[in-house]
């Protein structure tokens, strides 16, 4: 049940953009759920939890397919920029180079966040008010569990090991 509650909000937020971008950026290429690979699986979970109609499922699937070509190049840009930065690492710190890398990553992430918000808005327009409310509840529950895990992890790290 906890796993289900964790996955549904991810689908609701539609981890096609910034959610995936953040995950992919933090973990590197090839990690985390891929839009094309898991999009149908996520839609099935969203459909079940929110009791989507067939028409809603079709609309959301179309939205996801439409957004995919906008997201994938941005994800690739993030990976390529990070790879280029990693390849340029030497024993000497170059602040201007580090700032240029950070600025480029920031711009790409901004573009991904805009795409995420566009997609999220389109999907929310398909949902009924009741489904939106349930989706928000699930997201809040997920965020609460995430905060609890982070707090627990922080406390574990603060304790000296024996």
C-alpha cells in the first residue's frame, strides 16, 4: 500500500519533466523511471487510484505522448552537459568553468520545469474536481513520508557510529 501511495503522485505530477529531470540529473543517465519505458505503467496506476474513465486515460496518454518529444532533448542536454563537465575535471578548480556549467544546467532545468507545469496543467484539466482533490491528498501524503525519511536519514547520519 505504501508503495502504491508513493507511485501514484509521481504519475499525477507526471514525472515526464522536472520530476524525471531531477531524478535523472541526480542519478545520472540510465537511472530512474523513463518516460517512454514506464509511462504506460504509471498511467495504469493513476487510472486505478483516481478511477479514470477510458476517455480520461486516452486524453492523458495523448498528453504524455505529445510532451515526450519536448522532454527527451532536454534530458539529453542535461546528461551531455554533465558528461562534458566531468570530462573537464582536473586537479585545478576553475570557478568560471564551474559557473558556466551551473548556469547551463540551470537553464535546462528551468525549461524542464516549464514543460512539467505545462503537462501537469493539461492533465489536471482532464481530471474531475474530486480526482484533483484525491491527487493532491496523495501528493501530500507522499511529501510527508519523504520528509519523514529525510529527517530519519539526517538523524542517522548525525549519530556517531560505534
